[in-house]
C-alpha cells in the first residue's frame, strides 16, 4: 500500500487513475469535493477535518 498526497493540480488530475494499486491511498489536501470520472473501481472515502478527526466516511463510492 502506498499513500499519495495530492496537494497541487497536477497530482490531483493524476489521482489514482494511472499506476496505482487497488490498495493505494490518495490524500487530497485541501479538498472540498471528489470526482470519480474515468475510475475503474469503487473507492472508499474519508473526509477529515483540520483537527484530524473523520467527519464523514463513504464505503464503495462508485465510479
């Protein structure tokens, strides 16, 4: 498992689309919304507040 941090537009565009394994994690910082266009599989999502606490989680968000 790899953790990728996307804190600029280039890494956000790349996201998990290219070269990622199924168990890789993508951290979008900061992030107000998520798009799953062109994704091949469902993803699990955790929205984390500034204090590091999970505000909301979504399991198996579809492409």
